[in-house]
């Protein structure tokens, strides 16, 4: 009987740990940073199948929803007009372009947004 209770308790604890580890999270600072990037005119172009795009999205956690993201499999014309040839591509208000996964420090420097 004690063994069964121990197994039940262990299983419950493992389920809680898994649920907490898989929960979508985002710090307020990260959300403010993502909003600032969009306000400053930064755009990220990518595709759903691009592993580098997925890595960039994961860096922002749930705050990625605040990024001005253009899905190039859906908005093909906009991506062509923007001259996107690789993914991810970041475009900025000043007309500059950066290809590949970008660190927050690079994005902050390009836009003047701070991650504090």
C-alpha cells in the first residue's frame, strides 16, 4: 500500500514539474523590448519551416507575438518586395537589413530599444 502511494505521489510530482517546465512564459522586460522593436519599425521575415526562425522566435518566448513578423509562405509578395532571400531577415526603419538569428544586443543597438 505504501509503495502504491509513493508511486502516485512521485507521478503527481513529475507531472507538476513537467507542466511548470513547459508553460509559456515571458518576462515583462522581454515583452516591453518586443513592443519597442515593433514601435521602432523593426520587422522579422521568416518561414514556419525555418529552424533559425524558430530559434529566433523561441528567444522572445511568448513575447514574440508582439514582434512585427511577416510569414513569407503566406505573404510571398511582401517578402519579394522587401528583397528577402534568406531567413530570418530583420529589416529596420532606416532601410538596413540583417540576416540570420540576431542577439538582443544587436537588435537593441539597431533600434535604440533597451532590455532592462
